[in-house]
């Protein structure tokens, strides 16, 4: 499935460019204070540390206790902290979030798990009309330190309602902080930072990256971590800025590595935060490179890439050598698992956008 008017580079080649050029993977420099773990286990470690440091932190969600969650992210936490702090809730997302609002107003710091991205919509009203607005409604007399953990995105061959990317819906709602880790280290840090926040934070966890491994510092102080809403340059470059977040950061790095073998130096920026946006980091990069491509799994129509393209065009207009381009999902319901690879952005679609930008 091709985007209208955009021919894929791979269509004219017997093999994809991903097959023709080697992937470049950054070396992992381990130290005595780091451990190699998956993104999912890094979240588990972050939750454990947050619960150890503050007895007001409790977890609520469907099957998160005895089962440890569908993805086993909360595995072992009920055994260690008890059923009063790791609560297996009824099958009601609206009830989970509504209960969390009440708990927060009573001084607790609830962390709610929404089993899958597509299951969040029964709780949409509670999130956007209560959780997002309650703090402003109280005029500072109360805070809502609630964390919503949302496994999101595709790439795992799941059935309908299990591979959505609804982050833009919530980023559009004032009063909510929306973040998404791309690495195990960020998952560990951001989980704890979200729990410490006095504002409601939605942590969109890229489920296709749950099993990706990386070095994680489990010892260092959280104060040494980057701010929760700061973007970071993952890979420096000079010719073009490639912006990604969550599940597409790894894809962007792979595309940049291939582009380098073809003579194009691509800088990769991981947004990390969807709301608020650290546009300053992106602007600084685009001011140097003069070109920008944004990639995400969600549909490009009214997606986060549209907001970024508008902001970059407004603020970097005189530095731009080409229009800001977007690569994302198509404006159709998420397809059946057997054809999801045609829907999701891949290396060739990203490189096609890079080529079109460089040709402008």
C-alpha cells in the first residue's frame, strides 16, 4: 500500500535498501553500574523503585497482579508489595481511571495500566473531562498525580483494537502530559519521573520494543536523568534532521545508517515527549541541516507530524531548503495483522522521504 503520489524506492529494486546496506548499531559501553535488560523489564524496575521510595504509589489495572500483566511488566510486584498496592481491577477502563482520580485527590499516586491502546477509549471521557481538567478546576487546591501506562503501536501481529496509536488525541488535550520512551534507559527514567509528577502523565509504551535490550543504569540518582520532556539527539548529522519518537526511533536510526552509506548525513532526534513538545531541540537541528522529515506510526493526517511540520516551518522558514515531510500510517483503520507491514512505516518509506527532501 503506497501513499498517494509517493512511489516507494523499493518498488524499482529487486531488494529493499535495508537488505542492500548493512544496519549500523551503536556500540553498548557497559559499566559496573549498568545492566543489560529489556525495555519491559526496565519499566518493571522503574515501578519497583518508585514503589520502594513512596508508599503512596500503587498500581491498578486488569490482570496486573497475579498474572503480572499481559506483557508481564508488573510481574512479581504484587508478591513483593501486596494486593493493597498492586490491585487487580475489574474489566472497566473508565472505572480504573475514575478510581485513580479519587485516589489522587486523597493523596495517593496511582499508576494505571491500560492493557492495550485500543482499550483506552471507554475511559476517554474520564481522561479528557476529569483527569485533564480537574487540577485547573480546583484552582491549585488539589493535584492529580496519576500515571496512565498505555502499550501502543503495531508490529506484534495482534488482532483488531490491539495496535492503535492514539497519542495525538491526548496530546491535543490541555492538562495532560504525554511521553513515550524508545530505549530501556529512558523507560526506566521516565517511569519514575512520571510517578513523581504532580500532573497527570500518560506514558505510551511502544509494545513492539518491549523486548529490545539496552544498558540501564539502575543505581544512579534520578536527578541525573534528562528532564522528562526534553528531546535528545540520538545520532548527529549534517544534511537532514529525522524526527521520531517511541517505536520509530530505532527505525529512524536504521534509515540514517543506510543513508550514510549512500552519502547522506542524517541527524536523528528522539522527541521523547509528545506533550509538551521540545521544539527547541528540533529547531536547533533543522537550523543546521536545513531539511526535516518526521516519522511516526500513527496516520499522518492530523498526526503529531503535522504539528511539528507547522512549527518548524514557522520558526525555521529561512533555514529550510525543502518542505518538512512526514512519513506515517495511512488514513485507514489499522489493518489485519497479516498486512500490517504494508501499513507501518519502514526503512524504504523513510529513505524515500529523505531522497525527496534532498532532491528539493
